[in-house]
C-alpha cells in the first residue's frame, strides 16, 4: 500500500499530459482551419460531426408580435431555438421549442443548479474540500483534470464544471451532493419536474450520450431563467473566458463570450447527436435575454445565430409596466355613495415584454360592474382593466376600488333626488 500513492500520482500526471497534448493538437488544427475549438462530451468532444438538419424545419413564431413587427430570424441550420426575456419569462421568438433533443453538456446546468441549491441549504460550503473519487478521475471527455489525492473545493469544481465543461467535476460534485451519481440523477429528475421542465429527462450528471437523455430548447430556457434569478452567482463564473487549476489553464468552451461583451453565460454542449448547442444570456441596458439554439452545424454558425436572436429581441421588443397598482385608471360612478364617485385602479402591477411599437400605442380600457348597493371597500374588485395595442389584448387585470366608499345616508340621498328634480 505505501507504494500505491506514487503510482497513482504518476498515472494522473501522465493522463493529464496526454489529454492536454490531444487538446492542444485539436485546438491548433481548429485555429488553423479558422474555427474556434469545440466543446463537447466524451469521445465525441474532438470528433463530433458538423451535420445540420436537412431542412429548415418548422417556421419560427413570435407570440407577442403585432402588425408592423418583423418576423424573427429563420435560422434554418438550427433544429430548434427559443428567445426568452429573463425578467418576465415571455417567449419572444421560438422554433420547434418543444422538440426533444440530446442536451450534451447543457446537462451540467442542472448539475450546477443542484450544487448551488445544496450550498444555499447549508449542506455544502463553497470553500469546502471535496474528495476526488477514482470514478470522477476516470470520467472521459472534457475535463478540469482532477485526480485522487488532490485538494479541490466546491468553488473550484463549479469553475471547472461551468468554464472547462469538466465531466470529472460534474461527477465529483454529484457525489458530494448526493453521495452517488445515481442518487444525484434522481435529484435532477425530481427538480426538473418541480421546475416544470416537462420534456426533460436526465440519465447522467455530465451529458455523455445516452438515448434516454433528452431536453428541449424551451426547458433549457426555463432552467436558465431559474438559474439567473435564483443563483445569479452562476454568471460570475460563466462570464470568465479562462480558468486555471493545478497549473492547467483552459479556455472557456463558450464561443459567444469572445464575440459579444454583453454576454455573460451560460453554457454550451456538443456531441455528434446533439450538434453545436449554445445557451447564452446577455445584459444590455439593464435588460436580460436568454437565447438557446440546438443542433447547429458548427460553433461559428451557432454563435452567429445566437447573436441574431439577441439583436432581434433587443431591437424590436421592450419591457414596459402596463399596469401600476394604486394608480387611478378610471372612476366608478355611484350616485348613492357618500362621494358619488370612486377611483379605481389595477389590482396589481404588471410588467410585460411587448413589441417596441406597442409601447407607443398602449390603450387602457376599464369595464366596471354596477356599483354594489352596500358600498365598496378599498381593494374590492369592481370590474376589469384591459391593456391593448394594435388591436391585440396584452393584459387583463382586475379593477379594484382605491378607497372605501359606503352608501350615503337617507337624508343625503333625498337631498340629491330633490336637487336632481329641480
């Protein structure tokens, strides 16, 4: 046994050097051909085919569009895509958003999500040292190059998971959170159901090819929105272009980071089956969008298509507060009330993603019920408020009384009737 440790260290070092040599040769070849190196999974990492769908597939849709708003990009080389507003959750544009697709390394979004969840619940700490198992060390594909006997923290593993797309980091984190990979996969599927990811099923923690591993562009966008809203610290890692661990410096696998300074995440994935998948998020002028493309033929094409989606969303759509709680929107006329008229307004505020054209032509209409004989109290529903633009209804919200107003007294009512008769 005393002789075993030097043997393990030598083996780990040799494996890291061989892996780095392979990666370096592949990277050099890629750059020589005018391409960025391609992230991926398992043996497909360096050999994945750049096949694209045979046709453009279904036409894209823009659920929020009104007359005058251009249609979204077709992106014929993508199998599916989704463009979502991170604040409102509105889908701005989509193409085959619910088509099942192998997620490849996008699987690691959920691996990271559950790790951050464990930290938030106190079962893990970011500076906690995690033991590296032999199974984590032996995991193939993209790696951060950890091995048994190393000192590595949860924070370092998250960097290796998100930036390096390390399959070894994914296994180490899964074992730290759930004790085993199989136990962690169970947590992944449970959380997917809880988050409403109806078309996602996990079979592993890293995204290595499996016929039962699947997701959709819509589910990836939904999960990404939950990440940026619940664990925004994810973006502090995913925005980094490089990460160095154990004197090994690796470039982020996300090519969009190197083309667009407004992009700060989230993840990429590639296998032969999945193609070149990118899940990106950008922050421009305080507004965050999420763009997901699945099945692209190359990183160049998928990066271009991500940029086309982001540019479309920022140019033609905006977020607007179409209803403000407490702000008068109309008046309930009630001759038999003490004040004869009660201000009404939206029951709650509504912020919506709407076409930029619509922001200039918003119309608010109020439909009120007959005034209750017993009077009204503040917050009581008395009708509905509808916000529209270009003939399209954007939102409907209950109209509520903004003040108490009881029935007028007998004498007051009689005086009003007498005055009206004169």
